[in-house]
């Protein structure tokens, strides 16, 4: 089985990092993986997105026109990617950063107040992990615990103090289930 995911937001929201964590987790589980980042020239505040493709078999293309899932961390990302989600796919939206509800009725939509949840956990920058947890909690591409193991194995030493909070953010996001 192959899953194509796009994660999109502003620079500084952890968009690329969420994709990396997902890709590392899949790679650690023996899956075939591609991770393609795309970002504007600004370090923070510009647009950023990444494509992650996870497969049990060799991957033919690292990009996708109609991903099985999109995580939209902000309104411009929702506007751009909502039309592209494959029918029956997942659109996971950071409700804290958008002022509209998606209009598609042929996809699963999860509206999650990710910034608010992350703030409760102690750091608003964990919103990306809340949404990643919701993605995996609904799609179940990887075995239970794979994201947590990837965080522990691939987090830089200087950032290891955030692993516990990020794991809790994953778990909080996974509580949200599509209809």
C-alpha cells in the first residue's frame, strides 16, 4: 500500500520537521519513503510544505497531484490543498489558524485546535505534532509507537528535552477521529 501526504504551513510552524518525523518513522519500520521539502526564501514566515510518500514497495514518484492526506497548518494551505485531496482522503486542519470550514463533502475532515492544545502542553510549537498524531491516528500507516520511537531516535541532542511534550502532543492529536 502507498500513502501520499502533504504537510503545509508557514515557515516556523514545524511543517518540514513533522514530515521528517513521519518519514523517519516509516523508514525505521522498513518502509520505502520519500520526503521532499519546499519552502520560500524566508526562514520564518514564508510558505513551507513537504510531500511524504510511504510505501510497502518501491516508490515510482516522490510527488503527488492528489494526496491521500493533507495537513493544513494555516489558511493559505487549506485554500491551496483542499481541492487536491483524493476523494475519501483526509484533510486535517489547524483550526487555531483558519477562519473557515472546508467545503468538500467527499473527504474526511478533522478540525483540530492544534495551537490551543500545544499551548496547554507548554509550547505552541508542538501544534505540528498534534496534527501529525491526528493524521497517523486516522490513517494508521505505521505500527503503534512508531512515531514516538522516531522522535526518540532522530531528535537532535539539544532538542531532546521536548520529546516528552511532543509525544504527548501526538497522543492528544490521535484522540481526534474522522466521522
